[in-house]
């Protein structure tokens, strides 16, 4: 918990009310975003994203597995987040475990849609090798290195960047095996398919402080929030997921307004993030 004096609380709330935050940003402005890709060589894809003092890493590991019997035409994705105890004092012990679980669940809702896979921002059907028999399982791990607020948006951006950096080995399938036998596959060590991230959304969290909501809240600003709504939106403007935290309820009419604002903000965020990812990938290719 952030310890703020009454004067500091009034200063934060008053600045937000006047559309001038403590660091000089307006209510709907993100901090500068910095992206590095290929930071973990042994992973299929990885990226590091910094937003102010918030610093996170995401890695993607691909392994061949078997599709869920109820979804034979889809691959599988697992997301797990670890909050390093050195990132913030509150992450030590159970505090870090509870936040890790909360962030992992929120990322699932925002990126993978419902249990049926409907609305998923990650195209699970593209991970199938042989329907009902072989698919790619993607294991996405997020690590919070340093925290100064807005962890969900930063992790979402890092996952999108890591998937852009992901190469999945080309798989050749032998002639269909009779009956229920597993088909033989040959996994290439030299040919890799680039993961298509065109439909992967960004996450925009709108944090309500007083009568106004802001994006990319710092830890101090989050300490003054009544509620926060996170909305994942892709390049086509489709909503892939939505999650809420904080004790105060949100009126449905306000939710619709927040979605409209999030769509507008997501366009700027996507452009900025895609530009940073392209620049990071260009640096990787040069080196």
C-alpha cells in the first residue's frame, strides 16, 4: 500500500480533475513505451516492455501437444505471471502470489476470450497441426521486474511483442495413420513460421479517480482509485475481453462510455506499440 499524506492525495486528485497529472501527462496519455525483443534466447519468442518505472518481461515457449477433445480444431495457450519480490515490497509473500494469480486470470480474460474461445485475441485455430490429434501448446510467462502501476497493460503489451518475436518450427506430417494412431511428425530445426499477431489486442485500463478516469495510472494514482476497468481491443476495433477490479460498482452507461474512450486510446497505443516492436525487431536482425 502506498503511504500518502492527505496533502499528497488532494494534489493527485486535484491534478486529475484539472487534466494535469503529477508527471505532466493528461488524463488519457500513456507514459513513453520502450520495447526490446529476443531478450530470452532459449524461448521461441520474448520481449521486455517499459512504461515509466514499470518494467515487465514476457516469453513464449511452444511445445507439441494434443487438442482438447471438446475443441479439436484449436490449440492451447496458458498464461502465467510471476511478480518478483524485488519489484515492490508488497510483492513479498502472499501479496505477490495473489497479484500473480489475479494478473494471470485477467490476461486470460482479456486475451483468450470466454471458455469456448469465442472472442479470443489469439487465434487458437492457427495452432492446430492435425485436427483432433496434434496442436501447438503455447506457454506464455510474464515477469514483473519493477512496478509503478498499470501492470496489466504493460504485460499485455509485452505478450503482444513477444508473440511478434515468436517463431514456431515448421512441422511436416506423415501420411495419416490408420485408426486412432498418432501421425508421425517431423519438426524442422531451420524453418520457422512467424506467429500472426494482427488480431492480438492491446489492453487499455481506465482507472477511476474521483469523477474522472485516466489511463496508465502510476502506483500512487492507483492508490486513489475507486475502480478500474480493463478492456482489450484489437486493430479492427473489436473488444476481445473486459475485466474489472476495485470495490466500487460501475454504472452500465458509464461502461459504454469507457469502451468508447478505450477504443480511441487503443488506436494510439497500437500505433505506438507496433512502431516500437518493428524498431526492436529491426535491431535484432541487424545484430
